[in-house]
């Protein structure tokens, strides 16, 4: 069942643009396909603000995304997707690119595309493709590692190596948006708003990903990119930003397993190591048990002390119920050590309170939600 819903609900697979799923709306004699994904969740913590939750309990976690695929010809396709989130102002464009297919081994993309990085880079918003409501924060949150998307040119393709092996690749270049927060800067300046995030524009960027499909359903991937950052926060313009990751994934009928390790360096500024292991088991009744452990460890150039803002360690357990491959209810408990992504609540109007509230080094998060795709 897991393998079936992975293929029937994914609109833009990591290796290529393929025919849309049968569940999507088909218009114009099949030349235009429209799909929907979304979800809603309630999240509460014991004190700190973390992920989607705070100590008051946060209901405002609703999102809806619309994906459109237009098949202009056998060779040319155009793709667009936008999403609306309750915590954001207005709609955000996720994808907006054209693809020219030479054959399965060579496709050219131009425009705004998803970041071909690791296991989750291209499916961050696809909640029915993972066991937890959110992807691992250590790599895909405001961690300064995985990008939100790039604008430029890319090549992608897939080679069949015999009957049971396959090789996929992605090459891309242009400008990449990567998100981070004030967590590390607050070590020296605690008055900075911990909820403030930055989208870093990494220019003159080049990147690649290589994936190997092995017998039995196991996939291994190597990803990396490098570019030059524009100025943001306390970081000067022209800093070299480089990240690399090794990933593995197994998607079986009952068992799903993912693991990744990433390393990021901002030249003369900071370095970060991040990793996670995630597994889930789906029973025939539709119940699914899931578990994940992850961590992030950062270093700041010139800082020799210790701070909980430099680390994130998290253990999570989840219980899900799949009504169908396109609709799932999820509940999870998360225990967090460190303040890389968890912080004390600040006033929403942006004023600096006095005294500055102190964050606890441990955080508990409780989340219940639903996610769907069509």
C-alpha cells in the first residue's frame, strides 16, 4: 500500500516529470491536470515555541496547495504550483518551470524548480508521502541546509541499468533560496527576535544529485551545492555557502525507512552537521506506527563556548490512521533537547521584552492533524 500511494500521489517525482496520477483532475482532453494537497493540525508545547506549536496551543496550521501540469506536446510540459498557508500572508509560488524532454535520460528544465537535495527536497509539502506531519527540522527546517527552491536551469534524467538497477541524476544552477533563523546570532545578541527567519539568496549556485536504485527497493543518494550568499542578518555579502548530504530510502509495502546525514559550511561564519533516522510500519488495518530520531550540531567561527542554541536533538513517535492513500490522520509526540529551533515566546508585535524571556533547554510537542492529496 505504501508503495502504491507514493506513486499515485506524487506530482513531480524527484527524477523526472511523469504522467499525473489518475486521481488528479484532467481537463482539455488530458492535456491539463490539476491536483490538490493540504492539511490542518493542532500543536501544543509545554513552554517553548517549536515547529507548529506554542504553549497556548496553535490551531492556525492550515495549508492548501494547487499543482497544475500542462502537456503542450509530447516533448514540452509546463508546471506550476502555489500554496496558501494560514500563517503566511498571501500565496507563495512553489514551482513555475517548463520542461523539454529529449528522452528519459535527458530533460531540460527552466524557471523556478524544487531543490533536488536529499530525500525530501522536492516533496516538502506532500504530507501523504511521509509518516510525520512535518519533515525533519534538522535538515529541512530553518537549518541553513536544504533550499526552498532554485531559479535557473537544470538537467535531469534516469537510466535503467539492467532489469533491477537504475541511476538518476540532477544538475542545476542559478539562484537558490535557503532559510535560516536568528538562533545562532542570538548567542551574541539575545535581544534579537527568535521567531525571525531569513530567506538567504545564494547566487551563482551550482548543484547536483545522484541517485542509485538497487534491487529490493533501496535507494541511495548523494547531493550537494555551492554558491555565494547575499548579505542577511549579521552575515556579510559574498560568503561562500556549501552543503552536501548522503541519503538512503526504502519504501516497501509495509515498511518505510529513511536516513540522511548532511554537512553545511558558511565560509568563516558557521558549520553545521545534521542527521536523522526515520522508520514506519503500516498494518493491514490502516494503522501506522512511526519513529524518528534526529540531531543538528552547529559551530560558530570564533566562538569557543557552549550554548543550547547550537544544538537540536529530537525523538518523536507517531500513530497514524490511513483512510486511503490520499487521506491520513496523524498524531505525534516530540521530545526536543536544545534551542536551535525551539525558543521562548516573544511578543508578536516585535517589541523586545525586559527582561528577555529565557528558553528551556527541553521542549515537548504534541501534535494532531490531517493531511490529504488529490
